[in-house]
């Protein structure tokens, strides 16, 4: 067992391009005579080229600027951009950006850091070759006055049917209704996801039943500008999607020390296991794989078990709870242990080889055939108790009426 690792942080925002109005110059003059001998001034024809207009967003000296890619841009009208650089003045490093194919606009490729000074330098030329430049110094919104959400799953990934959409905010939320309203989730499978607040900083969404295999789930977070607490505002706009893979639900029967893997409703494989001993029972309940490691270190001191174990290379480890429950490979126990004895400190172990590369072992096979979001159910575990719904991605342990009762939109 090892303690919870911080959820991968993956976040980014939508692009909005600003089109600025053109300033066209035209000259027109007429004159006329009044009678015999009068003269008429000819009307001149304008041959000048419209001048380019270069803009930066934000402007020079701006403060409390948003960190989304759509908050930062350079654009030119009646010309083309020749170069754009955005530099973090604290580090001196340039921020990667994307130039439009037409070379009339530019944006950063990822969100900026909060409370950081930047300088945006844009250069352009007009059709006649005349060059112009613009420099904007600005500072992004402070961490103290803003909130961001770390989320799972990762964008554009394939997950199991039990995956919840989980947001962990970096500050407590007072206006839960406004934050929950900023999240929209749609599924091609038709499922309706409902939010549940586990605490003022964690908001999870799931449907009543598991996601439909093969469906695509789209998540839209429109948190930028939302007042989450007095003086604190959201700064994120992010849209992402994930695909639901095949259905795989594995059930560990601790009384039999056996796990049955069911794929798309049909039994696929039975694997001998070794679950938690009576003094360190494995949690009972429905759990979801939230992380995968080909090898990882497990140190008993990190989970309050003293010096009971310290294994630097546990193979094929897959996290089931934030508190440290894994289903993983075990190369140090005798093969006869699996299927007959409950010997672990709370994890579910399967026979494996050292190194984490052998996919022919029971643990290697299960690791290779599992997705983040797959469901693992444990039953008949003596001394394990029931897993808490917020201990991992395990909200499925709440009945639907209790889940929906935790929504701020009820």
C-alpha cells in the first residue's frame, strides 16, 4: 500500500480570436467654377495601401489577466504577423504559441501561470512591406484571488465504464451552485451525469448506471469569471472528451481468494488472489482503478503501518483507493499462497514475476487487460469494512438517491 498520489493535473482553455475593424483611408475633393471662364478641379484617385493595424490582448500594463489561451492573443488587420513571442519574466522562458495559417493571429498553446509577469511582443508588416511592432507587459491574476480545478480523467483517453468525472479545486468553494452549474457533461450513450459534493473542494459527476461501452463523453468546464467565494473567481475554461471502452467488471471473493473477470457480460478469466489478512482486511465494496504503475514502491511507513514492509519494485500495481489500496503483482510470496491464503496488508495480490514486464503472469495479464475506470468489486473480506465513497473514484458505493442529494442543483 502507498498513500494517495496527487491527481494528474491536466487543464487548458478555449481559443477566441479577436477580429479588429479596419481603418481605411480615402481622399475625395471636388471644385466647380461659376460661369464663363470657370475652372473645375479634377477629383484625385487614392492609390495608398490601407495601413496595417496591430493589436495585443491584453494591452500594455494590464493586471489580473486571465490565464486561459483565449485571454492572450496578437492579431493584425491589413497585414501579416512576422513574429510573436510571449515570455515569462520570472523564468525568462518563452511560452510556446500557435500562429494561424493566414498569419493574422497568434495565441499561446497552453494556459499561463497565475500571479506571473509576462511580456508579449508582436511584429507585423503591411502589404507594402512597412513594419510595425507592439509590446505589452502584463501580470496574470493572483493565486489568492483565483481558483483552479484539477480533474480526472485525462482528456482524449479511453476509460472503463466506472469512470467518474472528478474535480478537485485548490480552494474551498462557498458558491457550490455556481460552480456546479459551470460544468456540462453529455454522453453519446444518453447517460445523464449528476454532480455530488464530497466536500467544499471536491465535486464528482457520474450517471445512475455505468457509462455505455463505446460511448463518447464530453465535458465542458466554464469556470472563468465565476465567483466561487467572496473575492475569489474561477479562471478556467476547458472542454475535453473521453471514450468509454468495453465493459470490464472484476469481482474478488475474499472467502474463496479468487477473482472473476467479466468482459461485456461474459466471464473471461478467473485469477487466484491473496487479499488482506484478518488484521489488515481489504475493503469491501465497489472500487474503480484510478492509476496504473508498471512498477512502484510500497512503504508501510507511509500508510501508518510502521516498518512492516518496504518493497521498491511492486509490479503491475493499479490503485483502488486514495488511502493506498492496490490490486498488484506479488513476486515474493510462494505460488501456493494465491487462491488459498489472505496474507496482504489490505491490497489484493496476484502471482507475478519481478520487473513488471512479464505479461504472461496472472498480474501481468490483468494489468495489460485493464483500463483506468475499470470496476473491481470486493466481497466477503473479513475485517475490511466498507470502502468510503470518497476514498478514490468510488462514488458507486452511494445509492442514487444519496448521490443526487449531494448535488447543489437539486
